[in-house]
C-alpha cells in the first residue's frame, strides 16, 4: 500500500431542512390553521481515529466530504428527519489543521477517538411557528440554516515511543529488524526506506513502539532529500536512537555525521533537538570502525552522551543498547499530544448591511442582513412579501435608504431583486 502522510480535504456539515408551509384540510375541521412542521437539522462532520488505517491515501482521490442535509418539514406538524452524521476515518496519530487559520483543531492520537468538528445547520421553522392572534394563517416558513464548506489539512504524525534516526545507509532499518519483528526493506544504497517502518520492542512486561525515520541528510530541515516529508514523524517520539555508521563507509567521519544530523534537528525544531538521544555506533565489524568509535566517544563523553558499540547486521552489542533504551524510556513522559483549538465556524451571513448609490443611480442595499432576508422570503407569496417589508423596516434598511436619498419611485436593488421605492 502506498504511504501518504499529508492531504487536504474540504468538509461541510449538512444544511438544515426548510420549514413547511401547510394548513389543516380535514372534512370536520373548518378553518383549519397552519399545519407545517419544522425542518430537520443537518448532519455533523465527525472525525474518528481508526487503528486499522496506516495511510491517508484515501484522501488523495476523494477530497470533498459533505454530511447529509436535513429533511424539509412536512404537513401535520411533522418535523423533517435529521441528516445523517458523516464520520471521516483517519489513522491514529493524524492531526487536523484548519487551513484558514493554521490552527490544530483535532489531534486524533487515541484509538477510536471521535471529534465533532462541524455541526449541522438548524432546521427552519414551519409556518405553524409563526401563527399569532393577529396572524392566524402565515403563508411563509423559515429556510434551514446553510453551512459553509471548510478546507482542512490532514497530517499523519506516527505514534512511536522511540525514533531511529541516522544518515542514509547507517543501518537504521537493519537495527529495527534486529530489535523487533518488523521486516523493512534493507539494501546498501541511499533511501532504501521511503516510508517510516514501525516495530514493537518488548522486554518483560513493557513494550515500546520504534519507528525507523527515513530521508534525513544534510539539508533535511530545508527539505533536502526526504527531510520535510518525514521529520514531522519524530515530533511524536519520546526519545531517539541515533544510529551512526562508525566504519567511514560513506567517506564521512562518524562524528561529522552525528553533528550534521543534530544540526538539522535543531534547525527544524528546538523541540526535536532537545529529545533524549542514545547513540548506537553501528558496523563495528567493519574496517576502521574502531577509529570512528574512538573519535565519537572522545567527543561525546564531555557531553554526557553514552555511545553503544553494535553491529545490527551481526546482532552484536544489542543487549546493552536495549537495556539502556528501556531504562531511559521508562522514565520519560508519554507520547505528547498537541493542543486542540476550536474550529470556529464563520457565520454564513455577515452582520449588518450597507446602502449606497451606484453608477446607474440605483440605491443598493447589500450585506449579510440583506442576504438573510432574501433567502427567507418567497417572492411568489403575498404574506411572505408582506413580512419581508416589515423586516426591511425593523432592521433599519428602509431608514438607511431614505438617508441615502431614496424617494418615492427610486430604483432599489437588493441582491438580484429590483423594485421601486415606496414610502
């Protein structure tokens, strides 16, 4: 299966159903009153962390997700059915970021966790809701609340206790295979590993997840190699095993490799640079390894960094390394979680309105308040239009038009509607 750890999708909660305009029409109920029910609420958008998933590949091909719309109200004061919620399943460890604000709105780091990100629109009121002693046959209803579509970014950050890092061909995958039952692809050339590999290290009653992080070379923090693609995965780890090729096989001193990679961690994130590290000097069975190990130990002793001599391929020196890893890991806090911010839904209708005179001499009223009134008005229904005129007065739009110079017979535009101004 192709590994994909980043994707952008569009999500939209369901719109609310419209209220119903209806009246009682029964043989023995003369002058039946309004009988229209409310619309149902739209479905919510809910994210769910699914332990069976390991990639965001599904979201490469499908990018738009919309919950079900609420059903319109029905006669008989029947409320429309609520729209079904839409569950979007993602791998454990996925964070959801709002593209508009850049804020993390969900951290799906716990298996089976559910997070409601968008709430469906409320259903509109049926005409029975608008009946009053002086208005006994309202011929209008309220439209359901519409919802806005939002773009979010999904980013998978692997949940691992221990990250195995090192320059290409240092032996990271070989070490993972030696310590766990994982079976990563292993070969003696750069970038054999193109996806993170996970394995479980067990000892006594404890178990820790290891991740082999590929793609780190000089310049990784600036995106060189596969740096930006995989550095993000180390952010979830509690500690690092830094595998260093002690044999000079890559024509670079082990100390230089160690130094360069730590500089890349620091350049990418101070948090990564501060993670506890254990150094595994690998390939001790190769020529010149003793020279490299001596250089490493002399330089790192003053920093208090312990160097463990191993041969991952020959399974040499692994026991002391494992003991040190367990001893350190048991003292560390759990895998970190990101702080979640609320996904604030932008209002569908902006507040207020504005009135101005355009180049044609027409008086134009625009803004969220005007849009809302137009959406809730049926131009083919006399009572709905009468209510519209009342709302124009109560919201101050009529006074604003007068203030702008509108007089009897002036052309007025509201959205796509045009009519003559009447005092």
